[in-house]
């Protein structure tokens, strides 16, 4: 249970660059929602999920929304796994109740199961939100997974339905979201072989499917995928593992009468005996933009169909190296009729057992027709000092050039008793263009663990 919970001590999200018109998928970090979260797994991760816990207590910019109260129950009894989460938030002065319930029953004591989920979002005392946002919304669904042929052949499927009160279009994006009922359905076939694990799936969703507490990467766009990974473990040439992956993706209009995206890709992943990892990737992309959009302020990508080739190469040192280094470079002429260069690097270094430094930078240079070339970047940094096993200090910095936003945080954690912590957190949020504005917060938080009451 939780009442008036503050998540000030939680790790910041990494600053990421998003130059497309679809939302990014961020992982959950808050302990109340994170613990036992796997029991709510349903859907295709990062593509379509009926329940996405970050919709509770965070707005679209990842800024906190007050969590007035919440309760979560999860566990397993024999073949039955279950989870129930209910939370009340204060959204611009209107209390909203969010509910998720999940049950899954294992079959024959193996990996096969059948399950169901229900997700709801209801404003208190208000039939609808202001500014055209929806009121009551409900998502219900059922899923199943069955393995046969010595657990090697896997068949899985789900069906979801939504009903909601609200406008015909999302007021923020002008995308059609429909009213009343929406439907999504999914079917997948996968073979779990020793050296090949091919899979194919089809995901259908109509234009009215819009789960308010879920995540949908591209609304109203059915998607088909075929993926064939081939894995070899040679005993020579200093290779531990070689993976060749061929993937094809098609996305269509909701009526299945027009192709919107076609992607065919091949990647080669080489891992050496010492742990070095080299990846080579190339893809052909044909993408239809249905509405003009701005990848960065002031630069417009007009509606139309674009095609080209994207590629990248990456190299990583073994995980146990000090410092650990990962670097990649990508080049694409498939970026909406223009050219995109992308360099990324990360280094994690521990010069002393008590000190760890992690730095990363993601840099893009984009040249589009009819626009001046531009750069954008995201930088992340962490300095962690652990002078004692019970004392830790983190200095965190995030800079996102795309949103002109910078965040700094100093977090000191003292574990004064087993499972019990004292946090001191200073945080500063800055928007540095067009006008410098900042907000500072200082939080003192105490947690105390009690064992043996139940």
C-alpha cells in the first residue's frame, strides 16, 4: 500500500533522442509499481501493451503527478498467478482512479497458460476531462500460450477490447482514436530450436483501439513480423557465438488495404571467446508519413512515402572490462528523403572500488531536403561514490538538446538499518531555450522496514 508517495529518490530516465513521430518506450523505475510488475505482462513489449504502469503518476514529459493512494496485491497459488493494482492520482485537480487486474493459469505444470486482464481508468465526479480528453475507459482481454513437440513449438495469441468516453481525435496529436469500442488481436508461431528460433506474428488493431493506461507505438496500424535467427557456436576462429538474424516487418492501414511501412533487415552478431561483441546491421525501409510532423522544432517532414537504406556497426568490450566501452555508428539515407548520421558511445569506469563513473552521448546530424542540416544530441552522466557499504552518493546529469532540457540530481542514501534508508535528494530541472527557466526541489525521505507481522 502507498499513501501520498514521493518517488524523488528514483533514478532519472536516460535522456534519449526521438526523431520520429512515434513515442519512446521507457522502463518503469518506481519501486511501488516495479515490484511484482512481471505478473501484469500482456501484449507485445514496446509495441502494444494494455497496461503500461508509467501512465500512472507521470505525465507525457515524465514529470510527477501526485499519487494520493495505491494498493497492490500479487502472488501465486499453485498454477494460478495473479495481480491487482489500484491507484488514485490527482491530475490537474481532478482525482482519477486507475485499476489493473491480471490472472494467469499454468497448464500441465509447464510453460503453457491461459490468462485474462482488465484495465480501467475512471475520473471521480467528472464524466469527461476538460480539453477534450476522455473520461471512463476500460480494456479487457484474454491470452494463451501453448507449447508442444517437447516444448519446442510455441503458439500464442491474445485478444483485447477497449471502450471509452471521449472525442474522436486525440487533442494533442489530432490522430483518430474513436469512441466506443476498439479491438486488437495477436497470433504468433515460434519454434525454439537449438540453432534456429524463427517466429512469425500478426498484430491487428483497428482505429478505435486506444487503451488509456496502455502503450501503443502506432495506433490503428496492424503489423506483421517474420524473424529468423540462426545461432552457431563454433569451436574455432576465437568465436563463442555467431548470430545471423533476418527480419521482415509490414505495417498497413487499419483496413488492411494500404502498406504504410516495409522493412527488411539483416544483422550479424559476433561474440568472441573473450567477450568482445561486434554487430553489423543493414535494412531497407519504405515508410509512409500520413501527416506532417516536426522531428525538431522548426523542421517539418511533409507527408509522403520515403525509402532508402539504413545501417550501423557497433562494438562492445567484455562486460568485465574496466573501463567498459560501447560505441556505434549509423548511417541512413532512408530518413524521410534526407540523410542521417548517428554516433553513440558509452563508457563505464571504476578507477577505485568506491568510485564509478558512467558517461554516454548520443549525437545525430540530419540533412533534410529544403532545410538546413542540424545537430541534436542527448548526454547522460553518473558519478557514484560508495565510501561505506551503508552509504552511497550519486551525482546524475541529463541533457536533452531536442527538448532543450537539462536535469541534475544529487542523491545521498544511508542504510541505517537492514532494509531501511534515509534519502537526501536535491534536483534541478532547467529548460534553457528559448528562455532559461529552472525549478529546484529538495527532498528528505525516510523508509523503515518491519518484518514478521504477517
